[in-house]
C-alpha cells in the first residue's frame, strides 16, 4: 500500500470517528504535529557543531542512567554515528519515541477504538488499539507494538515488543530488545500537546528515565503530510541508481 493510499485510509477513519470521539468527552488529537527541538540530534544538553544545532536536553535531570558497559557502548556509537545511525544514516524505521521528535511532521488520526500515527520519515506507521486488547505476540519490531488507554483526558500508550536495532537519537543513545516505553499525550490547548515518554530497559539502564517536550500543531493553510523517501535518496547518493526512477 502506498503512503498516499494509507493516508487516504487514515483520513476516512478520521471522518468516521472524530465526532464520536468528541461525543465521548475525550480530547481530539487528530491533526499534523511536529516537535521543534534538537532532541533528534541529542536528547541531552549539547553544544553546536557543523551539522549539529545546539540544544537544551529533554531528559529529566539531563542524565541517562546507563549501566557501565552500556555507557561504553553509547560512546562507541557516538564515535561512529555518521555512518552507523540506523535511521538518518541508513533509513531504517526510527522506533519509538524517536519518531516523535525527528525533524519531520507526523499525523494523528483518532477514532474511539483506534488511533493511527503516520510519520513523514520513511513511511513509518503506528496503529494504537484503544479497545483494551492485550499486546500481540509479535516480537523483534522496529516501531514496537502499541496499546492505548485513557487516564482522564491524557492518552497513555504502552509500547513493547521492540528489536534492539534503533537508537534514540543521532548521538548513539540506544536500548536493547527489553525496551518498554510508556507515552503520555496531554492536549495543553488546541495547538499544543504535552508529550512525555518513560523509558525502561533493565538490560541497559539502572532505572527508568523520562523525556518530555511540547508538540506543535502545523497550522499552514492546506497543510498535509508529504513523503520523505529516505531509501530512495540514500540509494541515489550511495549507488547513483535509486529504485523506481
């Protein structure tokens, strides 16, 4: 299914379910959103460099609690980041929560029983059942397996079943296949979401840790999600022969 067809299907879901969602007294997150920070380059405080905008961190306390062996691994990742970053350098799916704060917009389509998020980067797509169903038995997934619920007016999304191949940012922060992410989306006002993600991974970290940031609604007239064809661009750059040309 092409990205355009998927977007059309998501739009149909939106028109079918947005009114019902509002009638149930829950906030409607439907729309195009984007983070406006530098977390995609480095989750922690960092100075600027060529190709690296300076930025304030989004990690609570500015500390990622690595186990000693994992901190050494992170430093190795940082040293080889320009070629080894799975997402920006190699066009694999970015994982969660990284997909949320990459410098590309994403679209949320909401119905009472299902929330879908489609991302401009690499055609990434998440489906979040809201029916109380258990996690699937799928394992080794790039974007995890998501299940949503309401905590008052906050959307809580539990994400598991990851592989160990994604990074949290371009600085080499990483995880194992034991990663467990709990996201919280709170509509601060019509055009702003307060986003939090709690990270747990007992194989890599000594304790859970959290990131938080605002997300901003894209309000341009006739705004729509476009297609960042990462694999196409990468093959054109490396091999001078992109597919489907």
